[in-house]
């Protein structure tokens, strides 16, 4: 009736164009136009957590063992990498990112001003 499934699911690895500590701008959604710094990137899920973007509210009970007071907390939730665009540090505009192969390895560059991005 049902086909066999593998116990290990194949995870697709998406190479995101954003990295930790990049400054990005949101292209779509409720936070469109806002800028923030990337805190974490999940390559397998294709998501990133950006500072001060995509907040959600969580109701938490007080817990004296963890020294948490409780109440309504605000936290950042992951956002799709496809909705983010890196801001070039030299021209200070949202730009597409390319990659060069060099002897030392690969490096990223801005496609607008053609300068390297760390």
C-alpha cells in the first residue's frame, strides 16, 4: 500500500548569498525596506535570522529556576534568504553578489561597483 521510505532524509544544501555579519535589506513581506545585520544562517533550510527583523511575540511563564521573570517576549524568527539582498559596504546600495575564484580561495564581490566584499 505504501512505498518504502529511507530513514535518513536527503537534505538539499543551498549555498546562500548572505553570510553572518552581512548588512541586508528585506525585499518582501511585512518588513520590506528594513535593514539589519545577519545573526545566523541555516543553509539546509535556506533561512537567516536578521537583527530587529521578523519579530514574533512569545508568552512565557515565570521560572525561578532559570531566573526568568516571564511576560510577553519579542524574538526574531527566521526569514527566507531569497527575500534578502546584501548591501555593498563601498557603494551603500543593495547589490547582487558574485564570486571570483582566486589562488587563496573564492571571494565575493559587488556586481554594481565591482569591489570585494569581506
